[in-house]
C-alpha cells in the first residue's frame, strides 16, 4: 500500500525541507495539538496513524512535504505535484490584503485545502485512504498557514527568491528558509540547550496561558491567513535597522532580526497547535463513521469466506448419507 510505504519514509527521514515550517516546526505543532485532544478525538485519529508510528501525530506531520521530492519519494513524487499549490497563498507585493477571489481562485490555495480536507475527513462517502490523507494534510496545512511567508508575495515566491546571510552564516540562504527552519533551530540551540523537548515544554506552557485563543472560531481559516499577511507586511521584510529590505540585493540579517522575530515564531507555533486541536476535537463530533483500513477489510472478507466454507462443509458432512451396501455373505442361500 503506497501510503503506508511513504509512512515508513517519514519515520526514517531526518531531512529538513524548506517548503514549510520544517520538520521540527511541524512536529512541534502536532505535538502541541495532540496534548489538547480529548480522549474521543485521540482514539479516533489513532485509527488513521500507522501502528508502527505509535499513535504519534507529529510523526505524520511532514508527510505532505516529503512526498513532493525525488530524494524522499523517488518512486512516486511526480504523482503528488498537484498538491504544491495547496501549501501557500500568494498576494501581490505590498498589497497587504488577502482577497480570496483574487488570491485563491477555485480554492487552489491553503485556505481552500483546509476547507476541503476538513470536510473530507468526516465525509461518509470518503473511503479510509481518503480520510487518512485528509487528516495528514490537515495537520500539515494547519501548520503552514501560521508560517507568515506561506501567505507571502507572489513576485518573490513567499521570500524564496530573497537571498542573503543570517546570523553570521557563511552559506547563502533565503528569507523563507529563515522563517521555516533557521529561527527555530537557533532558538533551540541558544535558549534551550539544543533540546527540542525543552522548547516544546516552553511552547506548551505558553499555549496554555493564552486565554485569548480559548473562544476562537475553530475554522476561521481566512482570518489566520490575514494574520500571516499582517506579519509579512509589518515585520518579516524589515532588516536589523527596521527598514524595508532591498530584495534585489543579498541581505545580511543578524541579532536584531533574530531577537525581534523569535517571539512571533513562538506565537505562531502555539496558535497553530491550539487551533489544530480545536479543529480536530470539533470534527470528531461531526464524523459519521470510522472506516476500516483496506488491510483490515481484506482480513474480514477472508475471514468471512473461511467461515462460509467451514459452515458449508459442516452442513455437507452431516447431510451426507453413505450408500447402503447389500449383504453378500456366502453363507446365505441364493
């Protein structure tokens, strides 16, 4: 089964891709969310997580990135290229507004993907694999929508073509990668003894103390996009001196940029975790039924066939009457 084969790929991969928060960020969002799932929801989603992943939602969170690249999905990556557009929204440069009819035509964007997969996960007409994929895409895209540059400018591909150097690094990077990976990695190394679990515990405390999120609407996707757009226009493109980056030149961003922006990264990760948990808890109440995995369906069918054969054989055995054999004893007279 292709999906389970890719699950094994997720487990063995330690590659950080720059199409999203990076595997660390996505894992953190999923862990934060899973900590807030009620028992009914948690039992429900376990049904869609491969048994060898031990029910860990974080272990599936990067799958929608891994399927896109030949180095992580060499046999099948071509067939998943249709999903690339679903990871982001692009707006006109410095327009600083999100207009769905302009920026998400036919729902081919991250907002449309969240609406689609939240419906599909609880749709009685979706089969097991469709629902499983819907859960994984939801977990991933809920993280993506909170990374500001996934609602970035069309002309620079969400900061991917804005290049330069970060924190005295010697290798050229880009603005998107800084927000996907490098702020998080430096935050963990500098402030949490390079221990991602210490960072997770900090984020969990931060999330639980954010009373402002408690009464939020569970699926206000458009508002979450607008939050990211606001960060892009007011914060992401400002250099160490607080002036707008000249995107035609290589940038040099240092301590001022890092210290100004890591609180935003913390905030967006905790918002994503809380909102994902709220969404899944709500969807668990709406679900129509839980579909069985294909391998389980096959086992049940085989078991039913075997039982049927056994029943028929038993009936045949008890109904069978051997033919009577006439007594041909030579002692009897003819």
